[in-house]
C-alpha cells in the first residue's frame, strides 16, 4: 500500500476509514461543527433559547450540574439534567402523569384522600386523611401537593396534602370569602377558587400561592355570581363553565393567570347544568356530566379561541357531583351523585364515550379532584 506525506496541502474527499495512525496535536480554534458548553452561574430556563438547538450543553458553574437541550421549542425549551439526573427544566403542565386523587366529599362531609393510577386501570387506595372533613370543595394541584378550598357549609378553610406520602393533611390558610361549591383552577404558582355559595351565589375569584402557606386574596369577579360549576385550566387562563346562577348556566367564563382581573363570558356549553366536574387537556377544556336533570354529556371547548363547546361523548351513567382529574391523555371522574364510588375515564384524542376503570375506597358526592 502506498503512503503519502502531507505537508501544507489540503485534502478533499478523503474517507475517514482511510486514515490510520496517530494524528498530531491541532489547534481547537480551527475545528468546526463541535458544540461547546455554555457556562453560567445559574440553570437554564424554558425561555433560554439555545442558538445551537438540540443537544446544546449548559453547565451550571455554581452547582456543577450539566444540562442538555432535549427539546428546542422557542420559550418552551426542555433542558434535561444529565449530571444529577434529576431537576430537569421544562414547561409547567397542568395535567398529571402519575396519579389522580379524590379528596373529601359528602355523605356527610369526609376527610378521606383516595389515590389511583393514571398508568393502569384499577381501584383507588387510601392515601391518608385531610386535616378535617371537607365537602363541596374546590380542588387545586401544585407539582408536590393537592389543595382543597372551601367547605360545606360556607367555610373558608384551605387544606393541603402531600402527593409523595400519606401524611395527614394540614390547614394552610383561608379563602378571601368563605363558601362551598366553588370551582378550582391553578397556574404553575397559584391556586384559584371561583364562584360558589355563601349561601347565595357568589362571584369572587380569589388566589393563594403554592410557595408558602398563606391566605387567599381577592383578584377579580365572575361576570355573574355562579356556583357548582366546572373548573378548567390552560397554561394562561382559568375557565369556569356551567353551574348555577339562578337557573342552570351554560356559560363559559375565563380569567387571566398573569394579570389579576375580572373574568369574561367567552362561550357556551351545549347543555346548561350544575354540579358539573371539569377536566383539562393541553389544548381543550372539558365539562362532563352534571345534574338537574342528570346528564351524561361530555362537552369540549378549545383554549386557542373563544368558541362554543361541542358534544364529544357520553359518561357511562348520567350523573353529576363528581371530582374531575386531568391526565395527559385522558380525563377522569370519580365519585358523584347517589354516593357513587365509580372511577371513569375518557380519551382526549378521540370523540368517544367514557369507560368504568375502577372504584374509589368510599363512595361519596361532591369531592375535590387533583393530579400529579
């Protein structure tokens, strides 16, 4: 085999398989196409938009942790922690991926917390107790805790419990206005309760922080006083749909998470009803069931624009007063009228009826729903 000595010539079109032996030391500044590591005293954020796109490396010089950009979407980037393997940086999502929770409820008021899996169908297990009994309460979820706000009759208590363990829940604050029948919503940082009864219908929207245990503050009002409505959450807004406002309501109201202010009437459900639970996918809100009379309708409305809901399926049984839970692919309902113990789910991707997938440990109506 012939060999060639190269001095100051340029080699073009040479396959790497033809190279052998040791390469001499080269100046790294002459290399191209080799990504470097961005050094910073802090972690990257979801809105850290890397010019190098996927695979960009980011080193935190304070903690020593190393991140790789695994999803390069403008202002919604995902940075996977490849150092410690935990603490990924990614956009907040309302939906759960692990478990749904059903807390409180009436027959009479209960302190039970049930937990069921989102990854497989089956019965719920007892996850412990709330610090006191709750019924007709609003449910909220942070990334680590479930919250339950308001209590029958016309109470102002806010309780919370840990998702990771079944330690008894704690009292963490009070609503701005004590009431029952409020609707629950949450942003990444705050829980919200809209409407309810005190004993007349109420229009208050109040919020409390997840960062510390504190009382809620009044941040706005619904267009019309309304209670026992469904609550839904997009990334940017809370939605309050259906309920009771004198007669049963078919109204869909929404309010902003980023700016404290009043809600606006943006659309209508297909059927007016109250005692209706809500679910949220990443793109749509769902209002499922309801009563007076009992309904089996599953309505869906888009978060992308203000438009009326459409009927996309039916529950297994016409029923209201359930807890609503939201997974990434399915909406869930648990409990309900006549002290039901049924857990049922429906798929977001298809317009289809729900199916019975398990039972909660104690049948009851008016519980709160949570997810993680």
